[in-house]
C-alpha cells in the first residue's frame, strides 16, 4: 500500500510539473502579442475564479485568517507578485529551458535563506552542496559568455522572490486551507497587475489570446491541485524529487513549440543544480529522521529518580 501511495504521489507530482510548464508555454506564446502585466492580470483573474470555486466546493471560502496569518499572506502575495513579474520577464526573452533551469536552484536557496534568516542549522555538507549548486547556475547563465543575456538575472531575482513566497508559507497556522491561500495569492497578483495595466495602453485581445490565457490558468490550476495531492498522498522523500521532471517538460516544450534547443552547458548546469538539490533534500530528511530517533530514544529512557 505504501509503495502504491508513493507511486501515485510521484505520478501526481510529475503531472503538476507538466501543468506548471504548460502554463509557462502558454504565457510565452501570449507575450508575442500582449503586454506582460495585461497577461498576468487576465491569468490571475481566471485562476482566482478556478481556485475560489474549488475552495467553495471544499467549504473553505468562508475561512477567516488570523492577524498573524494575514501578515504571512501579505508576504506570500508579495513574493508571488515579484516572482511572476521577474520570471515571466525572463521567460519572454530567454529559452524556456534556460529560464526553468535557473529556478531549479529554489530548494538550495530556501535552505540557505532558512539558515541565514530563520536560524535553522545547516552543516558543511549542505553548505557545500549549495555552493556547488549555485556554481551550476553560473554555468547556465555564463556571465560574459557568448550565450549570456542580462535577462538571466531576472530569472535569478525570481528565485529570490520564490524563496520569500515559500518560506512565508512554512509559517501559516496548520489549519489554513492551502487552496484558499492559492486563491488569495492569485487575486492579489491579479489586482497588482491590473493596477499596473491601468497605466498602460490596453492591447486588443483576439479569441486565440483568450484561449491561451484560459489554458494557462487551467494548467496552473492543475499544477497547484496535483502538487497538493502529491504531497498529501506519498512520502515526501519519494515524491519531492519528481519536481525536477519540469526540466524534461521545459526541454520538450522548448524544442516542439519554440524550436529552442538547449546547449550542452545549459544541460550540464541544470544537472549540477538538480543533483545538488536532490542531495540537499535527502540530507535534510536524514537529519530529520536522526533527530526523531533521538527524541524517541530519549522519551523511552527511564526517568532517573
């Protein structure tokens, strides 16, 4: 039964990553004709409708955030807005595989940020893995190289905002509904993008633009739902590494849809980043299990009289 749950969890995570990548693909296609903020605004509205409908179905729409959780939600929305703007700006100007490869450094960046700002203990092994992983990012970016583009820094900035978003999520109270958080985040992003859109010229939308945006929001919704299902069904140690299947989808979409073939340095850098991310994750799991074993042993030890 455990194996079956893990297998389903891994499959759900792979589906989620496909959804996220297909969302990126639809947005990159839309950017050929529409303004960045107009596209983010429209997608945000559509995603808000989808997530609100799911939250209503689950009876979570009337949930009231506490003052503490409201502050965390504001931080998370700010991280989501920054990550969306930075990553989609990079995606507009870069091959989808290159932009996707850079943001695979998120787990490493989260570990580093947790150590620097949240007081979590990180040993030399994980610090070494983080350093090697960031070296992998430099291999992808190649500052000063022939394939270098300044928009790589937009993707790197997106990593920083994603760290803010994901670290904030850790501090929500246990009872806060995940779907409602996704809904509130989508609404906040839509409102921000809409306010920026008001200062720009609204570009006419054809039916195929609306179709791409509906598809984008739907794929993003699928990514959210299946990633939640994956983490709830399977063992985290088995399921989480399947996040990196998004690189496979990004390479496929880049070749099939945009005719973009990643060069060998991008693939090498992506392999380094992913390898270090998986190592860091398993190292964290091993330390957690060791701490739990010590706690159980201490609890079972007879109390001295």
